[in-house]
C-alpha cells in the first residue's frame, strides 16, 4: 500500500481491499504470537511501523521493539525456549548521539530491537513517530496513527486510513501523535536527506557470530571505544 518516495502536498483517503485486510490480519496474527511469547515472561514490547498503523503490503516487516533495557541473554533465552535458534544478531549505533541497540533478525521480515543503553526522549519518540502498538491493542484490533517513510501521516479509519504529507503540517502531525515538534522535524530532516543523498553508513555496526554472546561482544567494543564504555556506564 505504501512506497518510500517522499510525498508533498498529498492528502487522500485509502479504502482497503479484502486482500489488504487479509494481509494485515495475517501480519498482526504473527505479531500477536511474538508479543505473547514475551508477555508470558512478564515483558511488554511493542510492534511498530506499518503493522501498528495498518498500511501494510505482502513484504511489510514485523518490527518489535523493547523501549526499556532488558538483558540480552533474557531475550535470547525466551527465543530459545520457543524454538528460535538460527537467528542473526548485530549491534548498531546509528550516530555517536544514539543509543546502542541489539537487532535480532528472526527471519528476513521479522526483527526485534533491544536497547543496550538507555533511550533518551527522542529515541523513545522515534517509535511513536512511526506508530507503535502493544499486545492489548493488537488483541483489540486497534490501529494507531504514525508517519511512514514517505513523510506521510497515516490515520486509521474503519474502511482503511486517511493520509496526508506532514511537510508544512509538522505541528498537526506532532499533535496527532502526541510527540514533540522537534522529533517530527528531526525525522523529516533525516528522511529528506536520505531522499537526496541515499542511505549513509552508521557510526557503529558489529555482527555477532553464532559462537559469541552479546555481552561478550559488548565488552570487546567497550574495551576499544570510549563512547561505547560511556553509553554502557550510563546503564
């Protein structure tokens, strides 16, 4: 339903087809299963992005995020307990100002994000910007408003969703999402820059091998990079 080209002066209402609802329900059922897996252990992550908003397509990612620090071994223990073994892990830090994050890829379209250092307010609002929903909301078939990579705000309706470009509508978008205008402007700046120059590299990226633990790799990174030490010290 969505493409990543940034849209300007754009405002339409979208009515979902039977196929759209089928894909959405299938994606949400899978997301519900994954969130339940952690809820049984007393953890409450969110689904964020298109699955939370509703504007999905067949290849939409199922993105799960923990917004508070959870020991990585606890997450991996739960995954192993539920039969997940051959997943891919990497540690990322987009810029020196961002938090350290662990990304666990269960499959090509399923990813779990775990903060390894504390998320600041902007870091937390990043997920509100895109739209996030918890297990209770998924069970209740609630979809939430959020902004996609086209810089278009998606507002769910009973038949599909309404959407409009946030360019020159930043304050309206911030109010709709309940986040700071600074967060909206910062994300807009990043996505407009990406449109012009393409994706750029990240400050830190480290793949975790099968025989390595996340904590082991973090220790190695901290020994080499003072900025990693500082981030981890704040934990």
